[in-house]
């Protein structure tokens, strides 16, 4: 499905997403099959986007946890007023 256009039996070129009813395609495909392919493609894209968001969330959570751990483990600096040095 790399090509976005399809040709009907009369040689007219249609976009895959805008094929009118009653058009017979040259390669024997039906409009329903093409629509099903487009639906599947959209669904796969949606699932992939969802997985990418979840991965980004996990990565951000790990990063926050790492930063919090580093902050807690840093050496504690105790500040004293300048006049109390001995």
C-alpha cells in the first residue's frame, strides 16, 4: 500500500481515501478492502503513538527518580556565619 493513488478500469486515478461508490478498480481491489487497510493503518499509527507516549512517561519517571536520588545523596553543606570561624 505504498502508492496513495489507485486507477479504475477506465484509467481514471483516484486517491485511496476518496474513491466514490460504484468504481471498479483496475487491479481488482474493492473499495471496502482499501477502506479496511486505511482503518488498520490508522489504528496501527494510534497504537504506536500510544506506546511512544507510555515509553516517554516511563523514561521521565526514571529520570525524576534518578535526579531525586542524586539530590538526596549529595554531600550536605552546613553553612555557618562568617563570624563564628575559629
